[in-house]
């Protein structure tokens, strides 16, 4: 599945407005991964936003409109979710989810190289 170019451009434009971020884009596993300060932060997967957030917020975020559980090998993957297009249609909802990812990125561990 290819990723939604318009959503990628929307995310790219939003992140570009935040000067202290070092952003790198990587295409991997059929998603466009936006790495912030060397760590996976938020991705575009198909037409969905794939969010990386503090796993302690899982229940709270699961209540949000557009939330979809991220499953890997049949198990829920804590600290990650998909947000479908309806959940990020409004500017304030889009910004909520991206900011959620950016906030967690400050304390998230980098993947092993």
C-alpha cells in the first residue's frame, strides 16, 4: 500500500513550522516514517496517520475519534496507533495527534542501529 501524498505534505508542512526539530523522512515497510531528532515519531501509512506516543496514554487516546488499534502478529502494540482520515480531518485534531507524538519523542528511546 502506498502512502497518501497529501497527508505526507500536510505533516511535512506542519513539522517544518517547528524550528528546533531535525526531521528525516524514511520510506520503509510501505509507510513514510518521519524521524524527529533521530527517532521514529509519526508516520503516514496509507491514508492513516501512524502515531507513536506514551503507552501510559493508551486508554485515553483509544477514546478519540478515528483511533484504530495497531496490531502486530495479532497482539496490540502499546504506544502506537493508527488514526484514520476522519480522526484528523479537523486542523485541531490533526495537530493534537502530531503534538502527542512530538511530546513523546522528547523522551522516547532511539531504535538500535
